[in-house]
């Protein structure tokens, strides 16, 4: 895989989207969020498409989005804008929002974030308020290396499930690549590169090369997507504001729903990049 890849996806071990929606509403209203049903219309779709970054930065002061989508094996997929805001603690709270949600609906949930292809964080929560964080992110500040937002990383370097029972094939699929395996991969990549330079590369050798270059972060993301994502394009959903303005009917037809909230005034005072948006 020759490009950097990011994805932020939460999964809730409950299929009842109405229950999840009601619980989210209760949690966010206590923080001062207001449920809204109409999207701001002070720009055109063409303007949003052409100036997405600029307009979404303005929208974040008046509109946050939570998307719920049907997954497989009893799971619901959740995407948010801002990314990872369910992983952060509300003001004056000792638990991230995802933990509050799991406790409220009496089920387990997790958030998986893959950053720059190779790094990943797995935040798990259970119905009793338990929290476990594993994995690593790419930060230069040493003070942040052992934390995922306000949560301590309990198991560094690699990510693995501790609170949630996953089938054996998922546990095996997300197992980090060993040092010996990396050495074998690098030796084979050298052989494939030599074939490419000699003009002897084929479709099969190119495919093998791409597979060997797939990082652990992408490998885990692919495994979870196949197991929970139900082949859904919503697992890796991008440009959520644009989707809200252009694809809401399709999302409903696919069994999903978008929830809109106006953030409280408190969030207008915060720095977006360091205190609201996904930062890893």
C-alpha cells in the first residue's frame, strides 16, 4: 500500500439504532448539545464540494454529526464529525462519551483508529464502565505517548482486544507482524522489485507486492471491516458533511441514519485542532 491511510470508526455491540439514538441524545443533551433537524443552507452544494475544508470549519461551530449504520454480527457502525469526539471526555467527566454510551445501553463497544497506515489505537468499553486502550500513535510530544486523549494506553506498541471477545480469525488477522515475518517480507519485496526493474513484473507479482506492503494498521482495518462492516462503504466514510447534504436519502435506504447536533457555546471557545478534532 503506497499511500497514507486514516480511518476512524466506532462499533456498538447492539443492533437497535433507535435505542442508541435515544441514549446518545440523553448523553449529549446533558452536555448542552441541542438536537437539530435542518441543515444550514447558506451555501450551495457546489460551493461545499469546491471549498470543503473552509466551509466545514465554519460548520463545526453550528453542526456536529453522528451517523449510525447497520453492521454485521449484531454490531452497529458509528461515524462522527468531528472524528473521535466520542473518544473524548465531556467537560468535568472522568469517562469518554463512548463509555457512557456502553453503560447506558448495557453493551460493549469499541473505537478503532488507524493513522498514517501503520499506527493504530483500539479503545474498548464494556457495559460496567470498564475501559481498555491498546496500540500506539505517532506523536512527538513524549508526554502524550502513553495517552489517547485523556485515557491511559494500557498496552502499548500493538493493539489487541481485551474486553471484547472476538472470533479466532479476527484475533489472528490483527496479530502484529513479527520481526522474523517482516524480514521475510522484505526479502521477498527485494525479489519482486528486481523483477519489476527487469521488466518482468506481472499482474500477480504486482498484487503480491501490494499485499506484502500492507501495513498492520491497514490489515487490521480490513479485517474488522470484513467482519463488522458488512461490506459497507460507510466503514471508511469520508467527507461526512458532504454526504449529509447529498446522500441522506440513500443512507436511509441503506438502513442508516444521521443525527445532527448543535454544540454548546463552550466548544466555540476551544481550539478546534487540539481540543475538538481527531488529533492523531
